[in-house]
């Protein structure tokens, strides 16, 4: 079976796009899950952001090989602070999804490599703990702690 000329071009391009899309999501912050007994709330959210970049040396055509710098740097603390103070957050996760940047990369071609528009989505989650609540301790541990401290009950 012979494929038309445009199918020979589009088939490898489509396979390349499918293979590249999973690499468009990355974590800025990811804590290993920690079971905490004093978790009082779970905070999560997502937001559309502008993750555009511009060439460090904005010379047309040469800008394709020039390093790029972000116009709006993403700071994970900006999003995690919405959940509370950093000392009260556990199980934090901040993920940036740049899947929409693939079709928007046409802007880089049109500007000869100088500017790339990148609409991204940032998702954040965290568990909020209450430091005033002490961690749960089993009753056997409490009894052994009281006995070893020398305190005795007058019953």
C-alpha cells in the first residue's frame, strides 16, 4: 500500500507529537507522602499562567540557538502560600503542564526565535497541619514515659 505524500509527512510528525506530549509536564515541588496525624485541611488548586520566554540575544534567526529566559518566572512558593505558611504544609506538590505550548510554539517561528508564547497550567496541592495538636502517641508509650519520669499517681 502506498501512502500519499502528505501522509508520509504527517504520520511521523504525529507520532513525534504523541511521544513528546508526556514530557510537557514536570514538578517544581514534590514531597514524599508523609502520613501526619495532625492534618486539619487539604488545599489544592490550578491556574492558567503565561510561561512565555524571550531569547537572551534577540537577533532574528540566531535567536533559535540562543538561550531563552522566562518573562514571568514561576515560583512554587507563590502558589503554596495560598494554602498557608510554609511551616504548616506537608505533602506539597506543584506541577506545571506545558502541553498547550506545543501548538503555541508557532509564535517562535513567526518571531524568528526571539519570543515564544506558552500558555501553561499550574496545579498545586498540600496538606495543612496544625502544629498546636501534638502527634498521636499510643497509650503504651504514654505509660512508659510517665513511669520512666518518676511521676506517680496518688490513687
